[in-house]
């Protein structure tokens, strides 16, 4: 993905999420489970006491899970970045939120 007209690129989004990847694990521990739904993708991050975060990416249509794939935390962050970038291209508000994330605001 190249840089779009609003100045965002997949690389910038991924870098921002990677910089905060330690925070992602902390959020999962505090919240116990984080689920992000974008289109037919459902990205879940869950923590069980004494275990590292368990991440998975599912394809879901009308509430039916078509596929479920366990992934590493880094793969989860990368897929989240790709999904957010794709969503941002279609949604001006999401682009503004991502711009603030990348800028650190």
C-alpha cells in the first residue's frame, strides 16, 4: 500500500501499532479480551492468567465463523493495521482517528 492523499500509509499505521504493541498486551490483561470487528474480519486478543496473550483472526459472516486462525501477537497487530488502513480508505472519520494515532495525539 502506498501513501494515500491524506498522508497515511500501511507502514505508518503498522509502525504506530508496533510502537504500542506492549500496550496492546497490557490492555488485553486489563480488559481480559479485546475484539475488533471490521467487515468480515473479527480479530480477538485474550489473556488467561499465567499465559501470554492469545490472538486469533476469524472470518465471520452473519454471525457464523467461517474460519478461525490462531496468530502471534505481531501477526495480529499487522493484520489490525492492514484492516484499519483499508477501513480508513473508505471512511474519512477513521482516517482522522488513525492520523491522530500515528501523530501520537
